[in-house]
């Protein structure tokens, strides 16, 4: 079984205003609705769990206008999880709820609600690549020259950009080992985690990389929102 875990607990207000970015309307729809629709319609996704604050949950349930996608979502939706203090603690909250109805060998596909340009192809690529591995991470190569600075003021070293990659969502993991990897970081070290794959790497899980999608960007700034609206 493959369960999608959508992270929609962030308060991201860098765009301005009081509404978290995933609940802003763009193209006549909430930003979160785009990834919900894509995951609902994908044949390889069996269940959907969403991390969201209670104040937004009813709006999420009503966000899909297209009837077929709405009915598919209703058939796959398994419930809401409460956000944690950090993104990784929100993931752990979702995992703890998912393991109540999933097996340890099942897979969890973690995606950000603020990445609305998720495609069926990228989901399929993740699901196809998991065979024989503990996890899958879509990545993009670095286009610019990359430098290391230990003090933030002077260049300490030049890094080989052929060996540097930027990770993307969605990330796919075997639920059992990934849940254990996160639990091992409690209570304090998990607060230092920035990316979903970090706990997996720290615990020695076998994570395979696949090509990411440059269009699958996260809406963080006003410029990102305008870029999405221009699609």
C-alpha cells in the first residue's frame, strides 16, 4: 500500500497577509488543492493523510471542485494529523497516525502542500524506483558553481557541483524503517532536521536518487506565487 502524506501545517506568511501560502487562491483554486487532486487521481496512491491545523481542515475537505477528483479523494482520505513544532515533527505526527492502519513494508510519499505542480509522472517515477530500496529522493543537479564558507564571509573551499544535488519533494520511504529513523532522533536532534530524507540518511537507510522536476517548485515567496500563476 502507498500512502501520501501531505504537509499543510506550515504558517508560511512570507508572502504577506495572514493566510498560509497553501491556502491562497491561485487560478480559482486553493494552492493545496492541486497536489490533492493529483494524488487522488493517481492509481498508485491508495490512501491520503494530511497534516493540517484544525481551523483549515473543513476548507481542505471542500477544496476540490472537479467531481471525479473529489470522489476519488473521498475514497482515499484517511484523516488529518496535527502539525508539530517543526516540519519534521509534523511528518512524525503523520507517520504515527499512518502506522495505525499501514504495515511497516508499506510506503509513504511525503509532499508539501505548497508544491502545486506535482505530476503523475514524478509520482510514478518514485513508486517505480522504490523496488529494492528503503527510499527514493528526486534531485536536481546544481547549475551554479558551489562554494563552501565556514564563517559566511570568506570562501573556504570550492565544491564539485557534479557531486552536489538539490533534493525535492515528494520523497518516498518504507514506513517501518523511516518511522524508526525519526523516533531515534527524539527528543532534541529531530529539531535540527531540515529535509525529510535527513533522518533516513542518518540511520543508514538505502536511499536511491531519481531525476526531479524543475517545474515542481515550492511556493515560498511572492515571486514564486507569480511564477505559478503564470503557468
